[in-house]
């Protein structure tokens, strides 16, 4: 029982990390309606960015993630403006190929610049984000706990922003019907740039929050992005709360399957869940999404 | 294939030139590059059958490649079976797997099909790693080095070149065959507009499965060959997303859905990246992937239809100036299809709908509608907007399944049948048009009609002849070579009718074919509908233009709020107080 509880906690904490990665992906899909296959490489860039800021200026990752948010926002905005925007009315295949192309180019650019080596942020002198907290015989990784808390706060903040600000309403209007929003005087192109920027910006935060636990390498994005896709489809594409719940579910599945089935088969378990969801419940577990048909 | 046509002999010459070049150059590196070019071009062509012709964007094709690699290698290691046999076994296995993988995924669109295919690839790769007793796990397997033709392992390079060229030729031949067959037309039809394809009797699932099976088979053979050429396989390399993306990319750069595109894409991009790898040494670690990514983005932004899609027509016209060019022969319109047959069953029921009910959640969209269409008759269906007329039509053509009630059709053999899918309805003799026109926009008018004609023939020439005949009947003869998207509204509506007619329907369902037409087009269309009826086709038409309904219909049925209000002779129906009320409100019912 104790093992089970510890596994459950590990799973939920892992879910927090998955959530912070998935929020941006679901945000971009929900509003711009583009599946960004380069999402993982954006994460890689954010992680390298945090690593470099730590190396050069000695910034704690939790501090570095703030400038990183804005840098990633800019990167996302540029991607939307110069690659996605010209293709908005193109067919699905073309949009997929565009983001896949960006993904391939960025991943290999990472390989060219940093090589295949694995780098970790040096946390030996840091106070926050390291170590464990014990509750009885159960332990929680402080860094993961921080990630978990921030992901809840981030969703709350985005929720508030989308519901109660003028810009947020304009974003939701655009998400629901591009042309109708356009007719109401919403600058749809600008909204899309902001939305894509926000989605990418979330990864800036993710890069900082993950730095204490995860090393960075050129293919780190691929490692996480497939999981993020699963989570986002599971929670219903475009749904923030769905993504959070999906992340917790996949986190727990990962943790339990890794222990009770086999460590190298846990991904098989959640990929199988993914395929089943796509086929049988394309709007996601909670029916909140846009559907994949 | 006509060898004296310039486009054909130029293509063949270029292919042969590619085969001869490395032999003349003689350097092992050049050999290696060309072996890679041929085999990757074969992979891209195979992928194009699914990704291009069928429009299903698979990013998991490495599954089939890997199955080919592992089957041939494992059979060789464990049973000493020649990889030639292993190649066939792997291809068959890949074909079977492709059915199980793709079938459930066909309902997924665009990015979701792509994501599902990636997920399947990951699952297979992880399972292969997991079963290390059999597969050698993530460390991979080395192919036993027994030289000789039967083991597909050679000291010299040229046999590999010949084999890879053979694989490419096979892939190209199959692509060419598909493109010029009924299957090719059907694949495009399903890709462009699945509903319109179903309406002319195309079994969309079967057509897509055929494409997937062919593609998996060809992909797997290259996988087997590569295992013998590289003499080493590992899950990370053969079941890789990177490989899947690469072959899809080559096809896109050359031009999706074209025959030469995948080859041209491979020839242009692959050597570039390989040479860069050679020149730049270690730095090139990420360089060729970077080049691939950047080229892909640039192509997508500048020439999304690929090189062949963008420039193919112009280059083709240039090549046609070479000696030997002959215009395609004009096909005489057939006369058999639509000639009036003196039917003995004229006036007897041909389509019977009984007590149809349809609920959409809480909405009772069709409420106890019964209709009987007699052979040779025209029934006009009228009713206010939103009354549920099209919903009834969709049930009569299989696009919606009634919640309760039945639709029966008398076939040409006199049996009564209840078809189950839109395609079966079409085969039973129902042709239909769509209220919102659904042309295959990028195909010519002729090709649009031919897709209808293919329901009864798989012969190209015959389909052309039927198209010519139907075009005469629908006043489209001088537009046959126009691309469908360039037609006027009236032209599109006539094309809808023409495509339905080409299936030789005995019952035609016309959904507002006159809406939005100008007066002269309306007169033209009324004349056409009359001509169609005179060929012995029974017609059920939804129409708001009363002038047409009154002059054409033998009977008029009025639908209001989902139920059948009244049915009878046109003059009687329009004077009925209930009908006036339905259209104008209660206060007018005494007017």
C-alpha cells in the first residue's frame, strides 16, 4: 500500500510536469487550430536557454524562466507570423509538413550547436527547487512540487485572462469562429500571433521549472512531445482543464505501469490508450475538445 | 504505355540514364548515393500511394519498412531462408499489419491520422525492443555475411544498384498503373470529397485499404533490401520517425499525388544532404537534418504543390514538342447508356419509404414520412426552409440511417432491396445531387463525370465515352476539359446531375438543382430534367422554384416540420389551405 501511495504521488508530480508542457500545445490548437509538431523543439530551446542563462549569469532556473517566457513568446509569434499565417487556408497536410519541417530543422540545429551531449543545470548551490520533502514515509521532490503548483496557477491565470479581459474575450471569439470574429472587428491575425506566442511562452516557464530535474539534449523535445500530444487528445484538444487532468492521468499511468508492468513497456500502455481514445472518443475523455474527426 | 509519346520516352530515358551514370562514374561513393536514391525514391513512391493519392498523411510508414527488415533478417538467421523469400514474406506480413493499423484510423482527419500513425510506430518500436530474445532488443541484429545471389549480399556494388533500381521500377510501375486506373480516380475522389464519392458508389474504406496494402507491401520490400545492404538493423534506425518524415518529405517536395514527383524530390534533396555529410564531416552531424527541415519549410511556403505540381504542366508541354507527339484520341460518345428503354414496369413503384423517423438528439427531424415513387414519375418535394427535406433525401440515399422505418428499392431484376451504405444505395440504382455542390474541384469536368461512370465499368475508354454522352445530355460538352472549380454556378449544378447520371441511375434524387440559377439557366435545366425523365429515369426533386415544380412534377409532396403534410397533384396541393398556412402563416390560409 505504501508503495502504491508513493507511486501515486510520483505519478501526480510527473503529471504536473506533463501539464506544464501540454498547456501551450492545447492553447495553440484550441485557438489557431494548428497542431504544432515543433512544440517539443520549442521546449528544447527553452531548456537550452535556461541552461545558458544559468551558466552565463548564474540565474536560478526559476528566475531565468521569466525572461525565457518572453523570449519564447517572441519565437512563437515569429513562427505564427512567418510560417503558419501564410498557410492558414492551406490544407492540413501542408500545415503538418510546415511544423514538421520546423521541428526537424530546430532539432538538428540543436545538434549542430550543442552536439549530442547531455547538459544539466548545476543546482548544487541552489536552495529552492532541490531536495525532497517527507511526509511520514512518503517523499515528494520539491522541484516537481513547484512545477505542479505553478501549472495550476498558470491554468488559473490563463482561465482568468481568457474569461475576463477584453483581449481574452477576443481570443475566445476567434477560437470559436474566425470569420465571425473578423466581422466583429477583431484583428484575427494579431490574435493568432498572441495566442501562438502565449502557447510558446508557457514552454519558457516549463523550461525553467524542469531544469532542476531534467537534463537537456537535442532530442529532448521528441521525448516529451509525444506524451504531450497524448495528454492533449486525452483531455480534449483545446481544453485547458482537460489537458491538466489528462496530464495527471498519464503521469499516474506512467508511474504505475512502470512499476507493475515493466519500465520499458509503460509507453506502450499510454500509446495504446492514445490510439483507443483517438478512435473511440475523439473529443477526449471529458468531451470538452474539438474532436479529431 | 505508348512508347512513341515524348513524355513517356523521355521519362524512361532519364531513368536509364540514372542507372548508367554510377556505372560509368565507377566510384563506390557514387554507387552508394545512387543506391540510396533509388531505394528512397521507391519508398517515397510507395508512401505517395497513401499520402498522395489517398491523402492519408501517414508519418508511421517506417513500421512497414521495419517489418520488412526484421522479417527478412530473422528468417535468414533462424531458418536460413533466403532474403528473397523473406522479402516476400515480410511484404505480405506488412500488408496484413497495414489493414489492422489503418482500418480504425481512417475516420481520423489530417493531423490526427498523422498522430495515430506516429503512435503506432512508437508502440511497434517499443515492442520490438522489449522482445529482445527474438529481435536482439535495442542492440539490433547483424545480418550473417554469406555472399551470393541467394543471400542478397555481394562483394561488388553493382548488384545492389540493380536491385534498388528494380524496386524503384516496381514502385513506379504500380504508381503509374494506379494513376491510370479506376482505383486512381476513386482515390482522388475519396480524398477530395468523400461524400460525393460515396454518392457515386465508391466504397471509400475498401479503396483506402487497397492503397494502404499496396503501399505497405512496396515499403516493406525496400526494408528487406536495406537490411541486406547495410547488413545491420536496429529498432532505433528502422522504426524511426525520422525515416518516416524523410520519405514523406521527398514525396511532398516532388509533388504529392504525382508519379514522377517522389523520384524528383529524392533525386534533388537526398544527394545534397549526403554530399554535405561527406564534405563537412563531424559538423554535419545535424547538418543534413537541418537542410531537410529548412528545405521542407521553404517548399511548403513557396511551392506547396511540389515541383511537379507547380511546373509539371509547363515542362510537360515543352517535352511534347519533341517528335512523336500525338494528341489523345477523341472518344465518340456512347449511345447505349441512356437510350430510352420501353420498360414493362413503367408506373409501378420503384422506391418506397415507409414510416421514416429520424431523431437528432431531441429534435424530431423526420416524423413518420412515407413516400412512394413510381417508375417514370417525377415527384416534387416542397416545404419551407428547415422543414427537413434534405434529411429525408439523406435517408433515401443512405447518408443517414433512419431511427425507424424502412427504405426499399426495386432493382433492375425486380427484387426489392434495402441497401445499407451510400455506396450500396448508389449500386442499387439511386443517383443523387447535393444541395451544396460537391465537385471534385481540381479535376476536369470530364474526369468528374468519369468517376460516376466507373461504377459500371473499369475501362478507361468506356468511361470517357459515357462522360461524353452524359455531357451532351447536360449541355456540358464544350466544358469537358475545363477544371471543375472554374465552372459557373449553373455549370456546377449541371455537373452534379451529370456525375449522378453517369452511374446510370434508375432513380435520381435532385436536391435544389435550380437554386441560385439565372432565368435562362433555369429554363435550360428544366429542359434537361425533362430529357432525363424521357430516358426512363424516375426523379424525386426538392425544389423551391415553383415554376419548375409545377411544370415538371407529376406529384407534389409537401414536408413541414419533419412530417409529410400532403401529397397529390400539383394544382390541388398548392391550393390546399394547410400548405398555404405552412408557407405564409395562419392569417393567409383563407386568402
